[in-house]
C-alpha cells in the first residue's frame, strides 16, 4: 500500500480514475464472492451480506487491480524525458514523519495541463517556501498514457 501511494504521487493522474477503477472492480467481483460469503457468514439481513461482500471485494480486488495498472504505467514507461516549467498555484505543508512532526514538508500545487497536481518536497525547502515561484519537472510518458515525474526542482 505504501508503494502504491508513492507511485500515485509520482503519477500525474486525477484521483477520480483510480477511484472509478476500484469501485467498478468491486461491483464486478461482488456477485462472484457472494456465494462464498453466504457459506462463511450468517447474516440476518441480506443487505448486510451484500454490503460486506461489496466492501471486501472493493478493498481487496479493487486495490489489487488499481495497483497493477499503476505499476504497469510506472515501470513500463517510455525512456524519453521531457523538461517543463510550471507556475506554483498554491502552497501548503504536511507534518513530518513519525517523531519528526515539527519538520514540515512544503507542498506546492501546479496547474498541469488543466488539472491540479500537488508536489511534496523535502523539509529543507520549508523555511523559504514562499520565495519559490516555479517548479521545473522532468517527465516521461507512462505505459498507459499517464505522465510520470522523474525529477522536480524549485525555482
């Protein structure tokens, strides 16, 4: 799950697309798992049976398929790297990791071809985060057509 989040942060994709993949996979696999759930669990209400079967199918099969698609886009990407510069639209920050909450990480939002993308940088950029105006991105096209961030530099 952690590598899925890392790959998602490096992939320029709307969160709606993985969400739709997960939900549609859950809808398709629910009828397939329903018979097994009926054998394993005794529910008073059929609605509870359908609900928990859908949740289990969505979480397991939905995220497995979504991860497989994101990994294939990332690892089978083209080797052509393009460099582009984008204006920073919004600034914010995230708390640091465990035992380092005070070391905040700056986040910058850019307008990437009509959609917003949030970029997370190291905490060493936090003190001067308001001075940066642009972000230079090194990008390559993923296997499924979603761009992948190879490098990012604040300007």
